[in-house]
C-alpha cells in the first residue's frame, strides 16, 4: 500500500528521522525528535509529509573494548527490501553532472489511523556516477564536499521531488536544522518564474519567507554547517548558486546553512526558552522565537506505565493533556509499574553485558551522545566522596550509554573516562556502559532507572529530550539548569537541580551540588520514604509528562509557525 498522501500542507525536512529500530536512519536526538514530531502529526491528523535521506549505511554501529575504546562499523540496510518506491524521480545537476534522485515511501500511522508519509531520498541508481550513487549512504559521514552534496539532495532534491509527486497544497516548509536550508532556493526559483524571472526583489524574498519555517537546535558551533563558497559554486546547480549569491543571503566567502535558513524563513525558533535567548545572542539580526521540544508519549511510555495510564487515565494516548490527572494515580500502582519496568531493564542489561544488577539498589541512568560538553565524568569528580555516599547513605548502581561521532576524539575520551571510573569504583558502585545506544536501549533506560542524570555544560544544552522521556515514565531528573529543565524543574517535587540558574557552568560548584543532592535529599528519600519517592514520580508525570510532549509541541508549531503568515487552517486535533 502506498504511503503517499498528497493532501499534505506542511513538508517537514530533516537530515535524520528515527522511524523504527530496524531502519538506521538516525544518529540521536535530532532524528528522534523529528520522528516524534511526525508521530504527533499522525495522532493529531495534521496534514504533513516528512522528507529525509535513505542513509543506506546508517550511522555508526558501536562496539566498546574493555578499556572503553570505541570501535565502529556501518549499519547497512536495503530500502528496496522494506519500502515501496515513490512513483517519480527528479534529476539535479550537481558538480556539473546529472544526479537522479528517487524516494522510498514510509508511513507513520497515528492513533486514529491517520497516516503521515515520509520520503527517504536515495541516489543509489546505476544511472548516476559511482561517487554520486554514494551521496545518500552514510549519515554525517565524509568530508565537506560529501556533506554539501547530501544537503543539496535533501533541500533541492526533496523540494523538486515533492513537486514531481503532486504535492500541490504545501503551504509551509519546515526545515529542522540547517541541513535542508537550500530548499528555499527552489521556492525562490518558482516565485521568479511566476513573473518571468528578472532580478530578485524584496517581494520575491518575502513570498519565500511566508512559506518557510526554520528550527535551530544547538548553540554548539560544530552543529552549524559552513562551506566555502568556492565549494558551493563547484557543487550546486548554476541557477541555484546564482540565486544564492543574488539574494545576498551569504555575504563573504562562506555558505553558512544556519544563516541561510534564518534569512529565508518567516518563522524561526529555538527549542527551549533558554535556547531562544542564547540563539538570539548568536544571531542578533534574526527574530527568533521558542517552541520547547517534546517527546511522543505513547512511544516512550514503557508497557507497564502505559498499561497503568490506559487503566487510570483513559484518553491519554489521543490527548496527552490527560497526563495532568496523574496526580490521582495511586502511589502503590506507580511503584509497581516502575518496578516492572526496572526489572525489564535489569534483565536486558544482564542479557547484553552479563552484569547482574540488583532491583532494590538505587539506579542512575545517563545516556546521550558522547561529546565533551555533556560532561559524562562530572559524577566522578570526587570518587572518594562518591564511595562514602554509597557506603553511608545508600548503595547505587549507574548505567551509561551513548555513541561518539567517529571524528569526535573528545567524545571517545569521555567514554574511556567512564570506563576508568568504573574500574576505580569497582566493589563499591557498579558502573556499566551499554554499547550501541539506540531507541530500544533508550526506551528501556528512561523507564527502568530510578533517576535520570543530566550534566551538560551551560549554556550548550539547547533543550534535551531524554529527561522528558524519563518524565513520561515517572523517572525524575537530577539535572543542570539548562535547556528544558529550566522550565520543567520544581525542586524536590518533580526532580532536583544541579547548581543554580547562572548562565555559565562551574564544574567544581556543580559537582559539589550534585553530591550534596544525592547525599542529603535523593538517596535518603529513596531508601527512607518509598511513598515520598513515589510522590515525586507522580508529580513528574503530572507536571512534566503532561507538558513536555510532542502533541503540545506540534500544537505550538501549528498555532505559531504553520499559520503564522498564512490564513490557511490546519486542524490541530
């Protein structure tokens, strides 16, 4: 059955989209977030279509040796064995040669049966040059030329293919990060053709901006792609390159994809209130709003938790706002459901690592992309003190997971540092690193641990969604006050803060506060007042689960971005 529904009014472009475990089309948070957006669209019957690349070799399959050295391999899959081909192709001219782009169809089916199509673009056709056949192979792989070719296929190829497939009702094009920022050039060409070409006018640019939405996701410089204009000239089709230069969106000798997305979009947002402030400081000439991220509740609620919601909070799947009524959930039922989720996690850990963890021991989870600013080792700043806390206040066991990008030496060092700390803590605190982090492991971890730890270096956490997934399951966070946690934190009620609201991190101060919260608040509550800890879990669901979900996020996009410059009505469910 074809996934296509050409009545879509919003096209959502993302370099990565997490669709399902067996399709390695994502690397981490950006792709998982994109998948949750489209799942919420399917639930709320918002007429959207997703556009991404096929990534035939996936991202990175991670293996870790006994010292924590990351070993990498591709994760190949064949779209033709899983998906149907879309009934059209387009041809781009890249590096002076024709490049045929096709797409594979995937459908996300929502709670009511509404389907949101996703197109996975693919250049692996025999008609293309051998090196061009590989453009859509590896997610975030290759050099600058390879990345720009990928981004041209995503932005320009995706725009052209939507037209070829008959998507004639598209009112908004939502660019999820700068990877697809070339797509407005296709819109600009369309506008100019409508009035017999000629010089680009302010009205032309305004017409494009009315149809474009841009979400920026990170204040980390490495997250913003920049290419020499000489490379852009060599790679891009001549008409689009000319539009790029004539539109004055790229002054100087650099094609900055974030600058381009900002310049060509009528609505721009960061992914939390704090990130909006940080982004506005980075790009003072842009008008940047905020739509705080959310997660797809029905996807991330573990089966025991979801069963409890189904029994006590009917309607929560269709409308996540019913999670606010979690304040009425019996504490004993929350504890029982969590114990089931925890046992499922501990069983998984034993199956995959041989490590046998104890169900009655306080379990901390830390899982995210391995990169220096995430500060994996903040928990291990003072190992003697950590040992004393475990010995005198209550035992702990810690689970880590997360991949480093193959080129991120600092991220790989962070993994090795966790292994070194595990060795130093052996016999006192069990520290286990789960390799090859993916959505399956993430789902088990966010539901099965007792506390979610998040220690990013401020102000580099744009939002963070792993703690939101934990909150859906009633798992409270102990987190630095950055990103979403500035909005979700209620001290001692729905988790705990590390440090204060100062905009910049101080390692020494934050490590000391982390230890203080564990020693004086969290562990005494867990071991001394089980009902009190269950009350925190209940508040976490009611306060954070009911708000930091993808349905609320998408509703904000519908109200503020998709209709911002248009009178076209899009049902919000």
